[in-house]
C-alpha cells in the first residue's frame, strides 16, 4: 500500500465484494461518449494513474489490467505501477481475450451499463456465458462510492452559437431532422452525444476540456419540438433559446424514458452513440427501439455555405498565427534556448491575438527528436526537451475560433538533418499530395482512398500506425464522425461540405517523427468530358508553408513539384497581407519560394 493507487485498488475490490460481484470492466468514457472527459468522469486515471485518452480497465480479485493502443505504449509503462496493473496494447491482447484467459467459472463481472455501448455489452455477456460466469449491470458505479474527493459535475455557462456563424437556425435544423425521423417511422430521437445537441440547438459550452460543449441529453420529437435535459444553472445569463425547446432537469431523464416506454413510442437511438443502459431502460419500459445512425451526425458533418466560409476565414487567420510562430522559432530556436513547452506557449499566444479565438482544439503536441516519434506525445515538464540541431521538431496543434476549427501539423528541420530524415519526409509529402490531389466518384468512402497516402512509404517497406484523416467540426469537436480516412474502417461516404484532415506520417522509434497535416474540404468536381460519373475532390483549407529544407526535390514528380510550388504561392498571396511585421513577411517569402534542383 505504498501508493495511493494501491489503496484505491484495494478499496475498489472491497466495494465490489459489497456489491456482490467479483470484478469490474470499465472503459474510459462518460455517459455521452465524450473524447475529452470532465474531471468527475476520469475514473480510470483516478484508480490507476493512466491518463491516456483511450483505455479499458479490468479489475478481478487477484489481477488488474489496463489496455490501450500503440499511441500510448510509452505512457502505459511510465504511468502504471506494474505491481498493481498489467499493461497491454489492444492490438496484441484485447480486454476480451484477457478475460477469456482470466475470468473464472461462477464469477460475476460488474459493469456500469451507462458507460458501455450495446455491442460491447453483448460481447462481454456472451463471453461471460461461455466461461460459466455472469455479466452484472450495476445500479451505481463502484468507483464513485469510494472516490471521496471526486470533483463535482461541471457547471459552466452555456452560450449561443448565433446564426451568423451557424448558417441555419435551430428551428430549421430541428424541422429537417424531424422530417428524417418521420421517414424512419420514429416518434422521438434520443440524443446523448454533446456535439450533436450543440449543433441541433445552436449552443456551445465549456463543460469539458478542448471541446466547446455542454454535457446534457435531448429528446427530439418528430414534430420538431425538443426536450433538453440540462442543469438550468448552466443557462443563467443572456441565452435566448428558440421556440420549441423546453428545459428539464437532467435527473428527470430516466423517468422521461420510462414515460416514452409506457406510451409505446418508437424511439430512434444510435447504438454507436447511446450507451446500453439507456437502450435497456427504454426497451424494458416498453418503447419500440429503432437502432439506426443518428441523422444529426451526417447533417452536422456536411457544412453549409456560412460554415464553409467561416472555415476558410479561420484557416487564413490561423495560418498567419502559424507563420508568426514559425518565424519566431527560426529567430529564437537553436540559440535562444527554446524548449517544447516554451514553443507550445508561444504558439498559443500567437493564436490568442485573434478576437474570435476560443481556445485550443486539443493539447498541442510540441515534440523534439525522439519525442516526435510518439504520434500522440503529450508535452510535460517531465518529458520536456530543448530544441537541438540535427533532427526535427514536430508541432501538431489546432484552435477553435467562433467561425471554425483548425488542426495542423508541421515538421521543422532544426539545422542540418540527416539525409534519411529528408528522404522519409519527402515520401510522407508525396502521400500527402496524393490525397490532396485525389479525384474520386460519388459514393467513395474515406477508407477506399487511405492507401494513396501510404503507397510511396510501402514501396520502401515503411508505414504509419494511425489513420490518415478524421472529420473536423465547425467550432465543435476537432475529431468528428462519421467521415474519416483510415484503413481500419471505410467510414461514411465522402460528400461535398465535409471537412477532413490529411495527415500521413512516419515515425522512427526513439529517433524522430514526421507528420504533415492540412485540413481538406470535400468539393464537387463535376463529370469529366467523356466521363460517366460525377467526381469529388478536395480543397486544401490549411495555409502554412511546408518546410522545403526537408524536401528532396529529386524524389518528387514534376506534378508533385508543381503542386508544392502552387500551394506555397497561394500561401504567400493569402497570408502576406495579414502580417504586420516585415520580418515575418520576409520569412514567409523565403519559406514559400519555389523549389530548386
């Protein structure tokens, strides 16, 4: 019992015994499926010390284990006490495979049903039955009972996202979604995802880090009226809700679900968003469940003209902030004692000069040398490195502005770097250009074009272990579905108005990392002359130089050189008028010069 985690684990096992179960299966999430969690929902971190954004924790009477993915291999080793917790990467050993080995016949495995997706619950229940054990949904989360100083639920002020930024009123959105409900034979749509509620009601909040969201629940009727289950204290101030929205306290939600069941309502609930506990409550109450994708997800992903114009403007201003930062970095960097944390702070300072700046979109990855080899490295006082010559600095960052959300990665040469780094940077750049220049027929899904970013790397026996692109919201979550570019999942059909990232990379463990990321807007390209199918393509939104010092020109095709030179000409033309300091403008002019050689 030498650490607080040992005492907490022991207390949890006693609480589980009191609840009549032998173990606990706990994913890192909350009732809304949030990516970033409020402090009160950080149960995995409180119990184990592991702070990664993806985790599953399993506790049994004699063993406990934490599972995450390859992004967090180093962090698992650094943060977990091996005397208390086994650590596993899910690609090597999944929680279910571990339970197949460790769960004993007759055991009762507890779960919080409001933290599990339906599919995950069913897989666990099937595994338990096969082992002669039992999966037990608990009435209350046992960690909440022993977490004496657990932080309170967030209580931040909700604010309006006006139509001049949203491009459509909440009334119009609700009518549009209600029409889809009627077409599916649903009486009600049950919404638990905070970003879907924010989009539908044209509101934003600050309940969780990095995502401008208010944690709440909603029931949208097929006539467009909405019952919003939110703490009324969050609405104090100048928040004007449109007609057809009624506010109810969140503690009455489960009773409202029971009433829907008693009325035999047909309730549409997305099993990828709404957790098992809610679905089970509805079904037990007598509701007819329609398990289908929430129509808000696709509607939110397809940006309207106002949102697209806002994204273009936000990326232009964000690009100017990036240029001021990179110009400062070149002036200060190797001789000014700049380290990862100081660079991180300077970049945020440059962005904060924008009057529409609303905060960072995610924790900035400011990574030098071997730290850059960790795709999701978290800069901290313990891991902070001074920028030294002979390798690269990788900065992956983004911001929320009232008119849009940005996400950009640049890899910067620090002095003269080895030929190997330049060659592999150029291979990554070739993949980046292949995605940016891609043309594809309507109906194409992101997973079908993922290989374009990898082909050049594959030819050299190289690859990267993360997706190539994720969807991005409009002053909403920087990671947004259903659109994505990844080989692990086809994702949704790409449609005009969707915004995605384009971020291939390469990582040499304990040496360096490379990633080039721009955001892209899906646009219609029409049907080519003599063609038979209408095509789509991408418009690059991000405006910031790509480090030409890392490019091996001989490895680029003439078409790729043309793309890079044209991109840099556009970057200079759009950003130069936004730069007041002649030194920043001069830096931009040098950084955007045509390739040589």
